[in-house]
């Protein structure tokens, strides 16, 4: 591992979290080989008092996002450091959500000191306001789990008694014992139904109030009627009571609901966390010069903000001091940074690369360019929300059919069968129970869970619940170029240089965050070290240092003393001038993903139409399209033009999968029928897209489509199974042959069959 | 058969106890940080990690 350490340690910037465990060292090595987010080498002194909350004990508390958590040793490092500080009463790291919660006695210590200490250990922290992220989801989740627990407890106890009763039918159980057991079942089941049925009752009520039915209406009806009918039967000492059916129905359905919820929650939190990390806190410079941490949403135009190197710019503004290069990939998709000096305009969300700058805010956070685009996306989202899921479509048909059948049974028995209204009612309720949608309730969540697990194995994160259905419907795939088909990072491809020159240049380049320097420093070999003095990065021009008394420059052509050329400059070259080696030129190119060609060929062979839409210049896009055999492509597209093109495709009847990564793709990611982003995409795009895939390969796109199609096939199979079971069971119920025993067995077996069928997805190649 | 008259309440009481414990666990956030709990299992009593890495 020592060679790895050396690679990591060549940079002047402190490598963070790199000594706690092997996993960290290795991941650090990987980070240095790929394109990371810029590293904070400057831990800004700032005052997070805006985020300090006083809790019930009178202690002050602070909540922080923490980066670079890998392992148990990280937890220990942070917590032991904090607890050793005077006055700190509580320090707890939450590994699952990557958050840290600290509490200290008021006045005993300074939060900024604590933050600085943690950051110095190698864990960059950002304060946040807990109420911002206060999840309604959390309370809903807890309520669902509690309902699940209660219904599970009740179901098992009632089943205990029911099995006794069923055996009692076969042997000789007296009526008194049976009625006693019924009463005990009632005692357990009724409160449980009242509590655990809430999610369904409330949803059904809302649907009925707005004038239509959803799946929860027949469920609630079945459960309530079954309970009422059972209690009435118990009171007259009759033979059958259906308590077990109603509570077990709720139990199975709650399992399905909970799985569904978990699938959604896991996907949402990744994106919301990214958003939280980036834009919640900013540093404002007060007139006195004191720096304070504020919530991004509290920034007003005219405030002066401090943006450290490596941080993203919180709001649109004008630079008033400092000179640096800004990574504008967020907006333009370019990998080459733009120079910002006094007077330049900078935009929220872009990343400050080289050195700290001070800006004057020209907009509050909801009026920035970034938020305009987010709003554009939100309006497009409304259109998306109209997509009706397969399950809901089935429910639309299912509910009326079931109710009609129950009514027919009731009337049939009453009129034709000439039975009392109690018997008729009982039979029709039995129909309602047996057509129990518990298999239908599990049909989709079961498949979803297995599918997202399968996708996660392939490195794809599923973000919305209906993504699988939409993904299975597509017939066209539209790709963005930079960052999607390409790796989004320049690679050294050629030029004129000697090995010595390369070695020297890459050693010098490791001191800069500029994408071209990073590309060079990736070729660094560990065997030669140079003792550079006076390293200085001049934004817009390059890197300069002194070695053995000679001045070395790595950067733009003119700055390195070459005569200017007027031939076409692709902007992707660096020159080295030094007194020690021959002057050298390095050429870079944004390389395609290793399996881009193979994936696109597979997509075409599978019958999809593939297109390329890019904001880059014509010649580059044409070259890429030819290299990948893509016939339909457009270059120099503005974000609005991309959206327009997608709308043309939609009007032609094509369903489109959009794969893109930059902010300039975000509106089209929302406008498309479904979208995917690579994980190196900007946060806004990750929020906009439905699936996120990791790694350097494009293959996950193919795998996702395959899994989605298989999943939808299995869901349809599940529905067929559920309906087949109904077709078999309903006549039995209508004939009055369904006892609670048969109902319970039927329900359980149909749910089991549906779940086992869903597991078949695991066998997909 | 009369033994059933007090066996059933006992069974229900035990089940209810389990239920109460589960609900308490959910409410008091025991199930919040599953990854952290997994990692903390590797810590010593004072929270330290005994390290034996010597590459």
C-alpha cells in the first residue's frame, strides 16, 4: 500500500480521511485516478451560529453533514475528538445518513472550533438546519412500521385462535368455547384493525371525497365490513367469524405498502442529501470583516460572500476581489474552466477551483439562474405526475368489478336463493374478502424490491417508483455527449514530449485542480520527486514554479513563451517551458467511455433508435457520432433546443429515454418520458433524472432497460396470477362455500405465489 | 381444557410485550442508523478501534 500512499501524498493539498483504514486509502487512490469534486484545502474560518439550536436541556446543538466517512474508525475519530472537547455532552455520527449531531453546554465551547477540528481531522463538514430536512417521510415511515408491527402481532394471535377454531370444526369444540375464542379474537383484532387500517382508510376517504376510487376503497370496505359482520356473528354465537381474514389482509397489504415506501425513500434521500450538502450554507462577510455561516436561503442581494477554493458558489453574483477559475460545467457542459476576476459574473452552483474569491450577491437564492432552471423542471414534473401507474390502472377497473360482484351476490341470494338478508350479506361480504386485493397489493412492490436490488448490483440507483414501468415502454434513446458518452474528463492523448518532460510536468501539475492538470497528474509515476519552490497558480494562464534555480511554466501557449498560432485551437493543450528539459506540448481529449460503442451497438440491435444531442461544437460532435455509428445527431444545442427536439420526438409517437449529465440537460431530463444520469453528473441533474448509474461503463443503461422490461413482464404475470386466483375463488364465494379457513389459505397462498414469482427476476442474466 | 382460560391471556400478554418493545424501538430511533450500528460493533468499550494494520 505504500506506493499508493505516495501517489496520494504527492499533492500539497491534505488528503482527507486517508489513514483511518485500508478502505479509505484505496478509495483515496481511486479518487486520485478519477475526476473528483475539488478538494477543500482551505478550511474557512466561519461562524455557524445561525445553525445552532438550543434543545430541551438547555444545551446547544448543531447538526452537520459529514463527508469522507468510510468505516468504524472514522466514527471513533470524530466522536472521541468531540467528546474530548470541554463542554461537549453528546457527539453522535449517523453512518447511514452521513450526519453528525453535537450537543454542548451553552457557552462552554465554540461551534466553529469544533467544526474546524473535525475538518482538520480530514472530514469536511457543512452545517444544516434540521427542520429543513425534517422529513414528513420519516413520520410516515414510522407510522407505517408501527401499523405493520401491530397488525403482525394481532394477525399472529388471532390466527392462533382461528386454527384452534378450525380444528374445532373437525373435532368437537363446544359452542361456548368457540364463541369465547371469537370474542377474544374480536378483542385483539378490532383495535388492531382500527389502528393498522388507518393508512388505507385515510387514503380511501381522500379518494372518495375527490370523486373517484383507488385500490384502497375495496380494501377498506372489505376490512370494515368483515369486522362489523364478524362482530355481529359473534354476538349471536354463529359458526363463522372473519376476524383473521381482515387482520391478515391488512398485514399482507401493509408489507406491500412498506416495501413500496422504502423503495421510494431510499432513492429520494441520495438526491436530497446532495442538494443539502451543496447549497444549504454559505459564508457571508459582514462589514466588520467577520465571517459568518448563513443559510443559503437567507442571502440577499448586496451581501458579500466568501467562496473558498473547492466550494460551489451559493448565489449569482459579481466578483469583487480575488481571481480564480470557475468550473462552469454545470451550465455549459464544458470541462475547461472559465476565468473569473474582479467584475466577472459568476453563477450559483458552479464550482470555484483555484483560489478564494469574494463576491457580491446579485440575486437571492430563489432567483438565480440555477433556480430558474429548477423551476422549469418543476413545471415539467407536473406533466410527469400525470403518468398513471399500471397498478392504479388495474385498480380503476378492479374496484367497480368487485363491488358489482358483491352486490350481485347479495341480491342473488336474497331474491333467487330466497335467503335471509343476513345470510345474503354474509355471502356478499365473503365475496369482497375473497377477491381480496392482497395479491394485487403485493404484485408490484414485490417485483419492485427485487428489481431495485438487481439494479443496485449493476450500479444503478432507482429513484422513482414508476421508473421501471416507464423505462420498459421506451423505443428511443437520446444521449448527451460530454460526461455521458464521454468520461467528462480530459485524457492525455498525444503531443510532443520526452519522458523527462512528462515526469516534470505531471509532478508540477499535481498541485493544481485544473482539469488538464489533473489529467496530467494522473500519469504521475511515484519514482521521481521534485523539490519545487514558489509554486504559484495563475488563473487563466497556468502553473509556475522554481526548480534548481530555473523557472518552469506549465500552461497556455503564449504564456510559456511560444509564438501564437492562428490555426484552429481546440483548447485542450498544455505547454511546458523550462530551462531543464526541451519545451513540450501535451494534447488532451475527452475520451469516450470504454464500452460506449458496444452499448450503442447492442441498443441498436435490440431495436432502439439512438440519437445524440450535444451542446458542443459541430466538428467534435460529428466525430463522436461517426465513431459511435449514430446517424441522427445535433450539435450546438441550447437547453431549450434539446427540449424542443424531445417534444418533436414525443409528437411523432416515440417514447424517449434521455441520458444526460449537465445542467444544460436538466430540463430535457424532465421533459423526456424517462431519464438516466451518470453519477458524476451535477446534483441538479441527478435530482431531475429517474435513474442514476455509477462507474465508467455505459453498460448500466442496457442492463436497466433489460431489468425494467423483465420487471414489467413479471408484474403483468403477477396480475394474471392474482386475477386467475380470483376467477377461481369468486364463484366459490358466490356459492357461499367460503369459510374463514378457505379465505385465509387462499389469501396466503396467492400472496406467496406472487412474491415467489417476483423473485424470478433474480434469475435474469 | 380449562387451562386454556389463563393460557390465552398469558400468550396475548407476551405478544403484547413484544409489540410494545418494538414500537418503543421504532419511536426512540433505535432503527435509525443501521450502518452505524454495524460499524460500532467493531469498537472496543471505550469506542476505540484496535488497529493491527502494518503494511
